[in-house]
C-alpha cells in the first residue's frame, strides 16, 4: 500500500453523534449515494471529480469502490 493510511474496516469505525446528526460508517447501502455525488456540479468542482458517468450501474460500482478504499 505504500504511503497510504491503514485501511479501517467499517465494522471497526464508530458511529458519532451529537444527538442531532449521526455519522455512521460506510455500508453497501451508501454506494448509490456516493456514486450519485458526481451528478452534482458543485461537488465535482470542489472535489475535482471526473466527468459524470451516465451509467447508473457504473456509478454504483464507483460508490462501492470508494467504500472499500
């Protein structure tokens, strides 16, 4: 893995909350939302994302890849 940070499994990550907002570890259910972020122009601008992939199946696969990195 070289200089990359150690990968932490989602099951090892805590859920963080202030009682109003909950931050939870990634799950496979998040893959669609992660893949859909690239549809938002502002998200792509701020996070230097690649052009939108028109295929929703490939966007979901991208979301699943992000979850496992």
